[in-house]
C-alpha cells in the first residue's frame, strides 16, 4: 500500500523549477516588458 504513494507525491520537481523561474522573473519583469515593447 505504501508503494503507491510515490506517484501522488505532492512535491514535484516541475513545481520547484517553476517557482524558481517565477522568483527570478519577477524582479526582471520591467526589463522583459521593456524589451517586448522596444522590439515590437
């Protein structure tokens, strides 16, 4: 019964990577939006 819990693990590497990307992107959001507006 305990072997089936690994597939329902609440910790997922995808969530960790997404959280790190968000934490890195938020301080740079004005730079990213500036580049977006400048190159369009």
